[in-house]
């Protein structure tokens, strides 16, 4: 399984970025996908999740500002981030997982840095 993120960068508060994650080694159309982030000194946290059926959920801190979507034809999941705040600064990671015999195995991308300046 390989997850490759792109789209991070430096943006001013109030700006927008779109992250992309291209997946390989999985049957993308039946995989649940997520975006997590980790700020310095903090634990990694779930930002947004999208199921194989396009059901989505978001962290309270990003609801109304971030949108997760997927393009199964391109094996790609996106995170559109609007109205960015300095507290959104973190390394953002793409995630998928597989569950076999009740055991969950997580797969992660290398991460992409998002920095929001005030």
C-alpha cells in the first residue's frame, strides 16, 4: 500500500489549500480514506474521513471549512481547506486501513506540511 500526499504549503490566514492523496496497492473504490494532522507537540488527530459509500465526518474544529472528497477513477482523495487558521498548521497525513479477523492495519502517507501564517 502506498499513499502519496501533495498540495501542502504556506498560506496566509483566511486562505485556501487543496491536499491530494494518490493511493496504490489497494482497491480504492471499496476503501475508507481519511486525513489526519499532527502539530508540533501534539498527538495526531483525525481531521476528516470518507467511507467507500461517500459518507463523511469531520473534526469539530474544521466543520464548515474543510471538505473531503474522493475520485475513484483516479484513486485519489482530496481535502479542500478554506478559511484556514494558524491553528490548522500541522503535518497532514493521508490514511487508509484494512481490517482482517478483527485486526486493524493502518497505512500512512509521508505527510505534507501545511503552515498558516497570521
